[in-house]
């Protein structure tokens, strides 16, 4: 039958695997580092994969293709569940690259059972402690603790849905901000799910990807951290568009960092 189905331009594909992660039916897989439509009958033609592609390699076409087989898709999903495939707890994303495997990091460093605090590579025994004391202990031991709670962090690489988006306070930051602002982990990443990107270097509009993330997950708030330079306005505009297009009304604010590492504006 003639129907709408996706088509992937292999020359444009950069092998990031975002489309394969976004395809809930499992129609897309990674073959020799490139995205490939594995089965026509797994593609429902709705195109959840399109907005995730950073290079515009995926389009719709009308061609002869097997009809969408929902029963086959559900059976394949059930088999993956039984075999433990596709687990978000460290399994690689469909691109097969270990560097893009989804991970969640536990930053609760106080162990109530042993009444100890992990600070860097050392363990300090103490009574009930606050998160601030954990940071103080870590600082005293010469190591600033990371506040990053998930991986990957690049907007182009994160899946549209992930367990750590549930109830998340979202931080969308320009790449340079973490280098310019010294206390970025403590003041911004802490207790947030972090997404980073550079609209100038990536040469894409993040609006579509961010719209899907906000629309499909229980996001509590959004914080944008950008540099003062004009080109950084793209990441702020992408978040603004995403919030509008998602149909959700969420609290959000923008923090602007100067090139010498100071907070210029915080409209919270």
C-alpha cells in the first residue's frame, strides 16, 4: 500500500542515535554508525523521530510500504522487556556508543545507616549533616563535589523521554557558561537536570527538541543560563518557543553571565 513513512538521508546522518531513542516503536536502529529504518511495519508514520534529528536527515515520504503492525511492535517491546533490553540504567542508547548511555547519579552523599559523609575519595563520620556541610567537608579535603545528576547532557544527544525528567527542575545552559562562572555546579546544576548546547556551533534550532521534552515529561520549572554575547540569545529563544509550543505554563527564568564570569542579570 502507498502510505506516509519516514526516510533517512544517510549522508546527513551524524550517527547521534537520538532518532532511534525517540522511536517508541523500535523502527529505527543504528547500522554501521548510521540511523536506518529497520522495518517498515514498525513505523507508524507519526514522526516522533523528526524533531530529535539535529541535522534534518529525516523526512516524510509517500511510498509503497507495509502497513503499520501494532501487534508486532507490542510483541517486540514485550520481548525486550523480558530480555532486559533497553534499560535506562546504563544501557547504551541505540547508536551503540557507550558514551551516550543514559546514567543517573545519586548525589545524596549522607549514609544514614553508617552516619557517614562521602566527600571526594574520603569518608567522614559525623552526625546528621546538611548538604552545605557536605560541600564544606569536600572543599576542606580539596575537592569540589560534582552536582551533575544525569548523562548525557548535550541537547542533541539526550532522549526526548527519560526517567530523570520526571518531576525535574530543568537547567538549559549555553556551553560556555560553566567555564565562565566558577560556582556553576553549586549555583545552577545542583538539584537540576542539566541540558547544554551552543546554537551557534551546532547551527540548529533547539526549539523542537525542547518542546518535545517539556511536552512529554513532568517538568517542574526551567532555568536558562546564557552568556552576555548576542549569539547566546538563540538558546534563550529556543526555550521560550518550546514553552509556548508545549502548551504548558511553567515557571522559568533567565540568568545572564558576563564574559568575565559574573552574573549580570537574573530575572527570577
